[in-house]
C-alpha cells in the first residue's frame, strides 16, 4: 500500500500560482512547496507542471533546480518527474556511477512490471537519444553485461500460470550451477532474465524444498564481485522486493554516514506504490519506525519532505 496522502480536491492552476509565489523573490518558501506537492499524485503533478508552463512560460522542474539545492533539490526533482522518466534518470545515473550502483538497474528491471519497464526504456531513449541497453553494454563487460542487458531487454510474461515440472527442472539447473560454482552459467542468466516472476517464485520455492535452503543461501559462498552482487539483487528483487527495499532503507540509515541517495530513491519511487508495506516490515525487523529513524538521520526541509511522502500528517 502507498503512504502518499493525496488531496483529491485541487486545482492545477491554483497550485501552479501558489508554487510560483513560493519560489518568487529571495529564497523559496519550501514549506509551501512541501505542503502542496507532498500531497499530489503523479497525475496531479503532471497537471501542475502543465499549468505552470502555460501560465508562466517556464519549466517547473528547471525552476526547482535553480531555487533549491542539495538533497532537497534532488528529492523534489525526482518526485516531479513522470515515473518512467524518473526511472530512466535513475538508470542513467547508476550507469555513470558504475559498479557501486548497478543494483539500481536490477531494481528497475526486476521490480517493475513488464509494461512499466518498457515505458522506462522508451523514456530513456527519448531523454538520452540512445537506448538503455546500449549504454549498459558500453559501460559493462563479460557476465555482468550479459545479466544486466538481459534483465532490461526482457519482456516477461506477467500472468499467474506456473509450470511445476519446469520449476523443478530449472531449480535443479540453478542448484547444479551454484554447487559447481558456475554462477555465470548461461542457463542461470537465461532463467533469471526471461522467466515470469510467478514462475521464478515457484522455481525458488522448489529449490528450497528440494535442497533445504534458499537459493540466496546457496550463493552465500560465492566470491563477492560485481556480477554476484547483481545476481543476489536480482533474486532478492524477484523473490521479495518489499524485503529487499527494507534492507536498502536499513543500510541507508544505519551505516556510518546516511546514504541520502538510496533513502531518497526508495521513498520517492515507492511512496505511491508499497511504501507502507516496506515501513511495516522495517518496524518488524528493527523495532523502530522508519519515520523515527529518518528523523534522526536527516534534518530540515529535506527531512520534512521525506516524512510527508512517508505519510506523516502535519
């Protein structure tokens, strides 16, 4: 479930005027921006951007770039982008940063629905004038390239049907490859990048039933490198993306020095989807609320904006 508290009674033109008043003069009225945009869903934000451009002949996102700064500017910028365009930007940033951020590519490829992923690929091509897979291929190599390009180019079947015999067969293929330490086997990459999520869940469950431990536990002895990290992330995102995102939040806030990029990414991308479920798991796993943890690790308007997206009432 979403955490975003949406105000359904709104006027795009009135919001556009109020936002313009908030960014006029010296220093933006960030509280007003948070109060308005922290309660608007993607469709409403799109209408506000359109109204702002019509009334003031200016791109609202670019205005924010000139009026805001730091973590708050980045959070607002990503919040104001259309979801597919936002994921395209996140993918491009991850590619430029390199190996430390390839899990973001995995998130986009494995958590989104097939149609959502296709929309991201189209948005990427419009924004950057070349394809997501082209950029991934030119910035990676070897097994990592095969896995990541395979994940982003796949259009998985999204139905609920399961082939039990296929699950048994492919669970054995995965087990044999892991047992033989052939983590980069072509069949491993093929199975993970092409099968439907429902089919893969059946395969992972069959793996555990037949061998007494999960596939990720089977991978625990694998050497840590870019490929095996991406492999772990792929399985985690497909098997239980709520648990995966809870772990991302925990690592972002409980490390030495808060990882604001990861914190912003999870909250901004999941606030309209399943952030409430992620919050509930976070509390169950850590005995502390996400809101409370975030308030300790962030401050000022950035903190207030993220708390608003987390569903905190004023």
